[in-house]
C-alpha cells in the first residue's frame, strides 16, 4: 500500500533542494563557463550561512533536550540526521562538478596546477612570491602545555601541521601546530606563463604555504599538513528590552560571533587521524565533520571568475541597466510623478533613478522632510550621502536603520553613526521587530499645500545588489499611499494608536489578515462558479497558516500559481488538497528577489508589490509592507512579467508532490524569462 504524502515539506530540507538547484546551474553546459564557476561559489556561500544559522539553531535545540516535532513532522534530532546525510551527498556532487569545471577551464587555457607540475622558472617565481609576500604575514601557532589551543575564527582557512623531532621516540605523540592561510591575500596565485604558451596558470595559496612549511618550524620534520575550516554559530542573541543602547549591544554580539559554538568542521581528504582527533576534541565537535576531496571553501571562485582579465567569451554578455525612460529627459522627477506613477524593474532598469530621487529631494529647497528605511546598503552608498546632505541643509531627515540585518550589522552601524553625525534622526526600529519594509517618503511644499512622494520597493536600497537581483520599485504621489506612508513612519518612530490602513498591508499588525482576506475573496468567486486565480511570487513560503489558507482556496477551485525561488513548504498536487496549485522556481543569471501578488478579483485585477516573503518571521516578527499598484498600465506590465515567469521552459523548475524539482519541459519554443525581460522598455511604451 502506498504511504500517503505528508501535507508539508520541511523548511530546511526544502532549502537543501534550493541549493541543489544552484548546483545544477554550475552543471549546465549551456551556460558560459565562468558563470558556472560563479554558481559553485554561490553554493558554498549559501551552505556556510545555512550551517551557521539554521543548522546551528537545530543543534542548540538538540543540546537543550527539545524533542517536540515541528509541523512537518520532524524532531530536531531526526531533522539534523536527515540534513547531514543530504548535505554530505550534495557536497560530494559539488566537488564532482568542480572537477568537471576544472577540466573545461583547462581546455580553455585556464589551469590550476599542482606545484610539482611547474617548471623551474615558474617554481622560482612562486618561491620568490612566498618569501616576499606570504612569509611575512604568516603566524605559526604551536599547541602544547604552555600554549593553549588558539581561537579559530569562523570560515577562515587553516593548515594543521604535525611535526616530529629526531630525539623524540616515534611512539610519542607528534607535535601539532596551526597556521592560518591569510585571507588578506588572494587565494589563487598567478604563475608566470610558460615559454610559447598562451595558458593562464594558477596555484592555490595553501599549496604554496605547504611547500614552504618547514621554514616556519626550523629543527622539526613535517609529518602531515592538511587544510581545515571551522564554521561557528553566527546567530545573534539579543536582549533588546534589557539593552540600554541597542547599537552597543549589537556591537558586543558581533564580537561574540567570533567564538560562537562550533557547528561544522571541514577538512582535507587524507588528514592524519591524530590531527583530526585533536581538532575534534579541542572544538568539542561530534559527528558534524566533513572530509572534502578538493580545495576547501569554493567561495573564492566568485572573485576568481569575476576578476580574471579577458575571457569575455566565457561570461554572459555584458548588459547595462537602462535609465527609466519616464525620467530620462525630465527637468525634475516630481513634475513627472505628479502626472503619473512610475514602475522600475531592476536590474534591467537602473537603480540610479532611486539615487536621483533622494538626491533631488535633498537639494530641492521646497522639500521639507525625507524619511527612509535602510536594511542592506552598499559600501559606497549615494543614498546615505544624499540623506546626510539633506540634514546638513536643514531638512527633517529620519532614517530607520535596521541594525539586525544579518551579516550586515557592522556596515549598518557605521552608516547609522555617519547619519547621526550629519544631523539625521536615526531610529533603530521597534523592540523585537526587524524593519524589513523598503520605503522612502518625501514631503514637499507646493502652492500652499504639502504633497507626499513615495518610493516603495521589493528589494533593498543597495545599488550593488540592484544589478544582480530582480526587483520592482514603485514611484508615486498617490495621496492614499502617501497618507499610509506617513502613518507607517509615525508608528515606527513614535507612539501611535493602530492605524486603519487605506492601501498598505503592514506586518506584523494586519498583513497576514489582509492576505487571508484577498485569498478568501478568490475562494468566494470560485464557489460562486466565477473565474478565480492567484499568482504569487516570492523568495520563500513556509508559514503553516498561509499554506493551509492556500490549500482551502485550492479545494474551493481557485487556480493558484506560485513562483517561489527558494524554500517552499507547500506540497502541490496532493489529492483532495492541492490539485489546483502549481509551484515553480527560477534560478538563473539574476537572483529572483521580487515579491509580487496577483488576484483576479472577478476580472477587476489587482497587483501588489511587497517586501515580505510568506514566512512566519516576515508575517509576525518584522515590519513589512505590501502596497497596491493602482495604475492600470503598470499593473499590466507586472502581469506580463509574472506571465513570462510562468511560461519559462529553460530555467524554471517545477515542484513535484514528492518534494523534488524537475526542469520544466514542453513542446513550446524555448523561453527564458530573464532574457525576455530585457524587453521591459517595450512594454512601457
């Protein structure tokens, strides 16, 4: 008898499936070779974060003796075992792909060499490089009774070195030392070309250090040298209510992150058993150790593929974002926005429009106030500079800086201090809630009245990621949206009674209930025998209540199409529950990041853009925003984008009832939605 499928897919197991889709992009021989190399790096970076946050949290639950099952039926211990098994299999597949990619690189004249493959001239060159550049920054760390085991930093590469001496009996335990591979130096070391050869050759920095390891330990003989790498728990544990200064409290937690509990140990294949035993004992690691058959931490390949000069034929064709045509020849953006709303689609359209909007507001004498949320900002942000200039010019500038944006905390602290120094009113959000909404409000004096101009986005105010992520941004002067924007900032920065939102849906107060109401409306249409259709695009779907609400709508006959790039805990195609639900995931050149919701509404179609994924944290523990698009032209454009996603048969993968994904294949001509989206300017004419 066939065992019935469970109704939900586990969130962490679903994430493993997502990272496998990333690995499949590295396998895709139809993509340019150096782009495949980048996907190998992305997979490694993804896995690092997964281990340091999600797996670390599961291990904490196990240590605390927590045995309750989650809504997908897993206890922490059972889930941990399943994750480790799948992760090990995925990493083994990753290094198989890595070796295949290396062979393809070699065919193109890009070679990673073992040191013993170099000729005499090349060997002398790398030896000179070691003596002049590498040796001065190395610090050997012996481990013995007088020198305790050193603090190992998370995600840094180290070499374990076993040493012997002539006067020490062989049955005695060997000496052990640790050498950090300096991350300040690039991991891939160029090697001078051979005579009459056009090949571009490299060696790895750790191999060069191993070659010269005896220079660090005079009088000892080397028994074994192997690389290893530690991943620590990187989740911040904050007592926000008890913190007198949230900024200082987060700075302390960032420092504590350096010595968070060990979560994973990776080590090079063939490491000496004694060295491995010492590492396991000193780090108090149990089973979560992983032998790697190849270089540890392939994330270095991102810098390698991006910085390698030439070889443009091995990369995607370079495409420059176009400046939005609505603003292209305008004397000022406010004149345009008084006449019409403008929708910008990144990365095909330039983020410079957002920079210009804030910069123009900063320099406009009629602008009285600028209010903005900042979650993840780039290292050299024109927005921060414009906000500082606005404050120095005497405007009221309020900036909600989210200090708890994971792994961007230090950068955001620096921005917060710079903005405060310039005279901005900097707010760190509400206790217990991350401010994840992406919104800018400009208040301008015009003809004895005040007018509000608003930008609402699905992505961060980050000009770097705006070149790599697909996101929507809406510019509008619609009075209802402006009033809601003012109310939102008042709730974040001051005391305010609950507000009756006219246009917005705002988490954690009413966004989930508003979405439930929109889904129920489609359900009512279906039960009345009318067309009913929902399309929702997001990064992740894991909230059980939301999934159950979608199941209800499916059972009532609503056609539901979900475009979920990453984690999806909903299981489509389950008889009697989700036959009317289809789920696809698109992993391609750009990171699909936009959150867009479509509701047929009996033919009176509605479109919303949002900052929120349908995850419990977004709906209950963050300040999130969902905003309607009122302009029929812009709604049509966004529906076209969703339609392109749904008919993608090149990079779309469909979620099966089993929880696995398979590439969408059909008899239609090849349609790659991201490539078709380049034609966005045509839709706007």
